[in-house]
C-alpha cells in the first residue's frame, strides 16, 4: 500500500487562465490524478458511495462520471420536492468529498407520461 500512498500524496498542481500560470501547490489526499491507467478505477472507488448520499434516487455511474440520476413520482410537485432534497443531499456528499458539480455538464430532463390509464368499472 506504500506505492498507492506515494501515488496519491505529494502531487503538484497549478492552473492556467489566459496564458497566466498560478503558483504550484502540493495536493495531498484529494481526488485522483488524471491521465493515468489507474485514474478511472481510483475515481470509481473514490465515488463508490455516492449512491448512499440519496438512496431514494437512482444514480447511474459511467466510467469517470455520474451519468444519470432518475427521480420519479406520481405528480410534479412530489418530483420537484424529491429533486430538491436530492440536490441538497448530494451537495453535502460533494462537499464532504471535496468535489463540485460541473454545471456546464448538468441538465434536467422532465418526462411526463401523457397516457392516462383509467380502470373500468364492470
């Protein structure tokens, strides 16, 4: 496990914005390195418990992304209430794991069943 510890600790990071580099800082035990063969596996291990953040929502993970979240209910108000609770729960999970949601990759798709089925009294 020493090799994994050394792989994840003491990494350096900087940002470039408009061709201007920030200072180089050391990152310890936060996230996983990008661009290696181990990165997708380590990321999945890192986020494996995200489904526990909001067990009532169906979260689908794909590769290194949380791809889909399914929330459903009998009416729009219930779904909106569940979605708001889910976002709150997920925000707590993201904060605890030092992650953030990429708003540019986030969207909502509202699907309603237009067919109403009525029971027929006999």
